[in-house]
């Protein structure tokens, strides 16, 4: 057994175009003792393309917690390991967090090998502000949870970046238009770096119509980006909450939300949901 700890390499792989795998990544994948891959069959095609024969083991969301201990022991025994996902940078809406955290805790050196990341690739070509942005990953699957989740992000002034499934892109865009407003500037980036790459910037309303009308735009890997809330919209939200808090001190929740909506012009259902949150924060029960 070696007294020298191994190194964990976090290696980004292409999101489509194989030419995006860096020479450094090719070298490291060929030199390490083991590659932990999200899907060994999928990654096997990538390794075969570059004539890399390193042994692989599966590390995915269903086995990561159990598998991490074994891989940490390998690293402690001096073996080197490369972590890859199906596409892009590991840990970004992909497995790997538990392994990396455990490696850090064991004093193992973690070395990033940078490359493609769909969120950043989409942002770079979106035409939306890039100085401040927030990556939110995949929205909730169910309609009600998704709407509530979007409502919580509505006042956000930074550019918002989401991943979305092709099976839910139509419903998700419709919910975004309903919550963020149909005129909110947005971008749908589809199949990035692949043959049918499409990047379209428009209002949420127009994007919703476009995607619904063209089944081809409902296929493949999706990134959706939204412009942040205008400062004046944020100011309106702040004022609406101030009014709502004052009314809640004197009125039941439904009545306070209804009156606040009349005073501020904000949506009653959004104010009602916020009123419930405020009541839960401040009192054990509520007057709803």
C-alpha cells in the first residue's frame, strides 16, 4: 500500500461536439487508474472515440452515497480517479457532490479539469446580462410546485438559468410566462454544440408560441434563460409586501391579500401565498 494519497480529477466532457474535449482531459482520462462515470455505456463511446482504455465504474445518483466510500478508499490507497458525467461539468445538475465532499474531508487533492458546461455556454451566447446570474437547475416536475417555485424567483434581478426536460418545456414556458410576465425577455438554447443547435431570444410569450408550434423545438437538451426582474418591478414587490404586512396586522389572510391586490395592482393569488408564508413565519396559527 502506498503512503501517498491519490488525486481525484473532476473532468468536464463535451455536451455534444467531441472536439470540445481538451487535450489535457484526454491525457488525464488515459493516465488515471479508474474513471467514475455516470453511465459507463454512454461514456464508453466517448472513451472509445479517443482510444482511452482506462477501466470505468458507475457512479450515479442512485449509488453515489454507497459507492463514495469505496472510491475514497481507492484514493487513500494511492490510486488516481477521474470523475465524469454523461456530458458537461460534473456536479452541475449531475452526480459527484458526495464524492468530492468526502474526498475533501479525507484530505485528498481534488483537481478540476475544466471544459463545457451547458449553463455557461448558453449564457455566453444569450445576449442577456452576464455580470450577475443565478443557476437554478431543473424546476420542479409538478405544475403546482413549479408555479410556487417560480413565484419565489419572480423578484430576482439577476439573469436566471434553468435546465428543462424536453417533455416539460411547453408546460414550463407557459408557467414562466404566467408568473414572470409574458413580456419578460428570455432565451431557449437547445442542443448546444450539436448538429441542430438552436438559440432563440424573444419574450416568454413568443417563445411559448414558437415552441408549441414546432415539435422539433420540443426535442433534445434544453437551457432556458430569463432576464432578471426590472428594478421598478422589484420596487413594486417591496411596496406590495409593505402594504400586505400592514393589512395582515388587522385583517384575516384572504381579506388582507385581496385588499393589498386592489391597492398595489399585484396578483391576488401571489399576495395570498406570500401572506400565508408571513403568517407561518410570525405566528403558530393564522387567521386564514
